[in-house]
């Protein structure tokens, strides 16, 4: 042990540790210097405050409003700088997420966004026509029966109604009392399912308009259905979904810009994996 202490390198290290400890005891931990507490509000700051106000209120701020904006900006800068001086930004998930969001926005803005051409719109539409479908629209009346009813008896009742050309007001007297709506007019699939349960509308699309059909099951029980009209799902033309496709293509372009930005940035870093992380990378 004594021989090791005679080693010049060890002596230098021990001396350095001794000096650091002495400085901490004498002066305490490092405090922010005067230069860390300087906040400058210049013309750029004021222009940004005014522009932000205009975007929100669509007018110039009054002098009193501008003064309030400036005071609030100074307050935020003081709190921000003090937080940095206290090291509150380190190991903060909130700060990390905010900075990542800022970098993503920076990546999206790299260079000019390419103009979406008509050819690109048409190509996107042609590849995904099955995604641009208008829902079925159905007008129908229904007579409700409880779920303990025999389906064969209800089938026979339906056939009898068709033979007699039974009107709805008379037919509904044979059903059970219910809070369900007696029918719907020109209603899309999703709203029908909201009332009668999932996939009820798809069962109605299998029925023939102009006659009594069923029994059709729902989450509530059985129904005999009279379809007044049925418009099946239709492919929407390009013009009807142009804005939706344009927004999607713009989103994909921004996403691609972010991915390219990250890929180029990643090449500038050396990533070292250890332990389980290394195992996962090597799998």
C-alpha cells in the first residue's frame, strides 16, 4: 500500500480529489454566476410576441396588452433560466419529450415541402379505393319480439304478413313493448348500429326492400323488418376525398422528412449497447 502511494500518478489524483473537496467545503457547490442571470428582451422578442398575439386575436395588441405580454415573457424567461441553473432540466421526462417534439418539428421543416401533384393524388386514390366508401343508407321499420320467442313462429308470422300485405301500424301490435325506435329513415350504418347493436345494419343489407323480412337478431332480441329503401355502400369519387388524401400525403411527407433527418443524425453518433440491450441488438 505504501509503495502505491509513492506512485506519482496516484499522488496527483489524490491531490486533485483533496483540492476539490476543500473547494466544496470552502465555497459550497457552484452557484449561477451573474452572466447566468442576464435576460435580454430585444426587437426580435417583441416582434414574436406581437405576431403570436395577432395569430390568436387577429389584431394588434394595445400598449397595455403588449406590456402585459412582455412582463409575462420576462417571468417565463426568469423561471426558465433559474430552472436551468438548478439543473431541473436534467433527467426530466417532460423536458425530454418537449425537446424531442421540437426536434421533430425541426426535422419536418427541413427544406421545402414538395408540392403534391395531381398524379400523386390519383395514384394514392387508385391504390386505396376500398378505403373511400360511403356507408350504406337504410330506411326501415321494425317490430320487436323478446329473445325467448321461437324463430320458426316468427318466420311463419312474417310470411303471413307478406301474404296479407300487412301495414306497419297493425303489425306492430303483435310485437312486445320496447323503448327502441320503431324505425329509421335514410340512416347510415353507424347510427343504426348505435341504436340496435353492432353489425345490425349489415344484417339489414341482406334483406329485400318492399317486404317483411326476418327474424333478425339483435342484442335486444328478435325483429321483423320492413325495408323501405336501401342504398348500398358506394365508392366515393376522387373529388369527394381529395382534401383527405392531400392531408394524408402531406403527413407522410413530413414523416419521411423526420425519418431521413433522424437517419442522417444517427450516423453522427456512436451507439454502445450493453447487457440486455446488447443481447436484443444481436438477436
